[in-house]
């Protein structure tokens, strides 16, 4: 079995995954509340908290899997992209665990984790497939032929979709990170109540979300505080529909262009109820099989990191001791 460790942002995560992709445990210690009062993740606080939590989270993942380190043959860990201090905590722990047992280690690209989340579970997706990844830091379309490699077909030119959700949520007074809260509020609103700029089909497969956030800001200003308060659910529903619409428009174009037999979504925004429903509809319309992972495999987690390691060659002990983390993808 593979032990996965993920500490790229503000969640301390460890998981145990079997070679066939079965998830034996998937533990996430969220630091959300710790950062909420600052309205965003404070990198130094995140690193220190990871340091306090990581041993306990790994122990918990092993216990929940009914396993011990004797059952682990490979350690997988996120190497980047992410917050450098946060990444270093996970990477150092993973190196220490692997070294103590002279186990091999696989350094993993966090984004490959989101792309390959659907290769986990009882009915894993088979390549080739198209993946839409939308998270707090990244939004892109990728083609997967031979995992863990993937080809990026298009990506956001400004904000990530999760960032668009978080900024919209903040404007509506929903706190941070507000994607899930906006999703809940939107259920009581009318998505047609307001018009937000629609993304027009272009030739490329890139995304842009910064205009939407500005449109919401102006709409809230025009309405004034009382009317905004009164119509929050409608604003949330219309805004969500616009963000999801932009994702679906490019996804539709990518399906047309690539004609893949299968489609998967991943990243925290893949937990959005509106997106999940529209992806199902689109896939049915186009006759493409679709994989929509459970919420816990969409948002940051270590099972998806272990999933990537199933497809990669591990580095034998002690070759990985000098590995460094990286904040940004090369
Ligand atoms: O993948 P993730 O957990 O972390 C990153 O790698 O960024 O994604 C977090 C993002 C946040 O922006 C959060 O607001 C958003 O995913 N998110 C959602 C929902 N759940 C999480 N956005 C919209 N609807 C949701 N239900
Ligand atoms: Zn992520």
C-alpha cells in the first residue's frame, strides 16, 4: 500500500491507498477556521500548524486503514506547486518516514493529483480521458493519455474558478473560503434573476473570471446594502450560474475538439452542486462517460497524491533525500 502526504496549502492530509486504487483511509485536518479571521490563508501560520498536525494525521490515516508502516511499500508526497513552507513540512515528514524504513518515495505534482482523482475507487476511470480541474489556485483542461503525464489544453488567464467563488462569496458577506457557502445559498435563489457576462465561445480553451467578479461588485453597488441583503440568494445563484457557465462552455469546446471517450472533473470547485449537475448534462448530451469524484476526493486530500504514485516510478532510498519543494509549476 501507498502512504500519501499532502500539505501544499492549509489542509494537513494523509491517506493510505492500495495498488488497485482502493482508498483505505483519507484523513484531512482542515485549518480553515484558523485562517478565516484573516480572510485568506496566512502562509507562516499554515506551515506551523502543519508541523503540529502532520505526525498525528499520518498516525490517524494508518490507524483508520487498519495498517501500520509495515504494510506500506511506498511513500508519496506533494512536492509542489503550493506554499513553500507548507510543502516543506510534508516533504520533510515523508522523507523521514521513508528513510526510517528505507522505503522508496514518489514526489508528486499537486495538480496531477486533481487530474487523476478519478482513478481512485471501485470504478476507476481508464485513460484516455479529458479532465477539468478547477480549484482555489488553478483552473485548466487536460488530456490524459498515459498517466501520470497530462497535456494542458487551456487554463485560466487570470483568477482561478475557486478564487472567483471565494471573491464572490466575500462580496456577499459569506466569509472565507466561501465557495461551499455560496453554493448552499445559491440553492434558494433564481439563477436567472441577474445577468452576468457570459463567456463567448472563442477559438482557444483558456478561461477568464476576473470580469465576473467585477460585474458582481458593480451589481452590489447598484443595488445598495438593503436590496443586496434582500436578494443575496438570487445574486449567489446568478453568479454561480455564470462561473459554472464559463467552465461548461470551454469544457463543451474541449469535448468537441478532443473527442475523448471519457471525462473527469477534479479540484475543490468540482464539489459545486451546480457544476456537477451541468457536467452530467453535458456528458449525457455528448455521449461521453463521466467521472465525478465524491467531495472528499475533489477538495485537497492525500489519496489523490497516492493515486498519482501508482503510475510513477518511485525513487529508491536514499536518492530522494536532496529533493526540494517548489512553489510554482515550471
Ligand atoms: O482543491 P482545493 O481544495 O484547494 C486548492 O488546491 O486550491 O480547492 C479549494 C477551492 C476554494 O476556492 C473553495 O471555495 C472551492 O474550492 N470550493 C467550492 C466548493 N467547495 C470548495 N467552490 C464552489 N462550490 C463548492 N461547493
Ligand atoms: Zn488543490
